């Protein structure tokens, strides 16, 4: 059996591309592995009718990469490029009172990622740890991802973690898996996702949009850098960077407006009619989605690291670099300022009169933001914060390159099959009752031509495809 492996790299100075491409041929099978230099990367396999056709396909792939500037290299000689981590400082609070913290969970490392829904809270830190907790602070599950978590975002039922290794992991089933592989030269700063369409803001001020098949759709380069904000709604994408906020049509066809803000944007939030930009010039600014007009300004005392709102923008919250949290009325009137009691808030979210924050000391903090609790805190009376302990007996879930196999005769669920279409591996539904022409969003690293899988459920998306709910198992 003829076997060969070709390893190529493309590495550009001053922060450009830094990626590899490897093609291996074994008989009639061609295996491709690609990604950031120093990372495991993503893998794909294809089978051809003859060894000669496999060799020809491999040669074509190699030729395409060489024409794009890739060159033969020795694996391991060139080091992985370091990723950008947000440089943040946290000074003691100057507030006269401390916020009424109900409970605190220490994750062990500075945390940026937070998501809170009706059932639970999610927190991800720079060690790659993601924990889920109940609203009462009970630790329910733990995931260990390969790299630091930049942010956590939700898309209906699905939860995604954007990580320093350039991958976005789906955490909505028992075992996490890499759902999207961002281009190796994109340094993720922030994410948003809607109906399976991923929007990535990066270090260079760029915006990249990827569809449910993990395939490039469009991108834009802003006039600024360090894009820490991206928010998507029905009609537009709002992109915040060092020069302000730029809004594009949802399909990327045109820029709708650009508004300079007071300072570089470090965090973003949105409501139905407005977007909120927290900046390094000590303010949060509310901008109208229709035209970018500045509707209100919320003045803090130091650099703003994070912001959030109560539903409809009734209250606006902000966390600063001096371990304080603020609350404003919609018109910009400051209602209160309190110390967090443990670092500066790097992300926050409000739900049911509680403000959840993740901080520079790695804590997930739950604050009672009700009027009565805040009034008592300002008068000097606060509850004793409960220090939540991680349940040592809980299992830790890590991404896996394989899935459980089950006998077809014993499997229950919806059957999908991997097929090869125009050189690409697609997933189609086999079970009755579904549209057979629709693709299924599915982890690329486990796709094998001709292989069938069973899933717990499928949900239709507006773009004309299905999304998996629950566990994935391979049929044998």
C-alpha cells in the first residue's frame, strides 16, 4: 500500500497568517489536517475508488496551497504564535459601600465568559474551565476546554465558547465538540451567533462571518483595531472597536453607519432598538440602531470593562477598572455605585433583579440588584456572601475526537448520514418526516463518507438546515 505525507506551513510576520496544512495518502484514503501552527487542528478524510485517484486528489490539494504561498516545512520547528489576552488591571473600589453579594464561586483564573438563562449560569475562564451553576450557586457540571475562554454566547438552546485556540466549542450536549474553526490568522476577541451564523470580532479590528457549515461567508475590516464588541440582530451586525461602532447589513452587503465613540470600545450590549458601548474613556454610550445617533451617555469614574441592561434598557449597569459596579436610569442619571467585593467585572448579565458578574479574580458573583437590597447596602447592611465550593465528585467533560458507537438495531433517535457532494462532506437526514435536501450542522472532525449517525433530536433553522440537539452516536 502506497503511503505519503506532505506537510506545509504559511507564516507571515507582523501578525499575519500562521497556519499549517498536512496531506496524507494511504492507499485509497486521503487525510487532511489543517489549523494554527502548534495546535492539533481540524481533520478530514476522503476515500477514492483507486489509489491513483487518491494520489491525484492529494496532489491537487497540495498544489492549491503552494500557489497560495504555503511551503514545505518540518513539523515542530516553528513555534505556535502566542494568542492575545486582554490586559486588564483592577484597582480597589472607591465606592463607599459594597454590593449585596448573595454568593460567589471562585473559578481559579480571570474570567471573561458568562451566560445566564432561565435555568442556569455559565462561566468560562482563562484556564479553559467552564462551569455551569444553578441560580442558587450550586455547581452542576464542569467542562475542560483546550485553551482559555474568551467569551460564552447562546443561540436559543445552544451554548458556545470561543477559545484562544481559534475554535468555538458547542457545550449544549454532554461532551463538548469543536463546532467552528476560525481562520488560523484570526485572533478571536468576541463572538455573537444567530441561527447558526457565527460572527467573530478580532484583534485587528476585523469582522468575520461563518455559516452553519463552518464555511466563510463574508468579512470586513474596520477603521480601528481591538474589536471587543460584536452584536447581531435581525437586520444588522454591530461591530465595536478602537474607533467606535460600525454597523453592517446582516448579509455584509454594505455599511449602514459608523459612529465614533468617546474612547475605544471595550464591551458591547444590545436591546431591541439600541446598542451600548462601554469605553476606555469612562463612559457607556447608547446608540440608536437605526442610524447610530448617540442617545445617552452613562458616566463612570474609571475605564469601563463591561456593561449590561435590565429588559428594555430600564436600567443600565457598568463595571469599571476599579472594582466598582454602577447602575443608571435610562436617561443617564447615576442611581448608585457599589464595590464588587472582589475584582473588576469583565462581563455581566442581569436577570430577575440579580446581576451576575465575572471578575478579574476569577469569580462568578451573584448580586441582589433589587431596590430594597441596594438601599440596604448603601446604608451599610449587606448579606454574608456564601462562598460556593466546587463539587469534587462532579465529572469533567472534555472535547473528544470520537463518538460512542451503537448497534443500528439497538439505536433510538433520528438517523443522519454523511455524504460527499462536490468534494465536500455533508450531512443529510435519513429518517422519515424531515426535509432530505437540508444539510445538518454537524461536527466536521467526526464526518466520514457513507457513515450513519443517530442523534437525539433535530431543530430546523431559518436558513434551511437542521441543528442537532442532544447526543451524537455512530451507527455500526
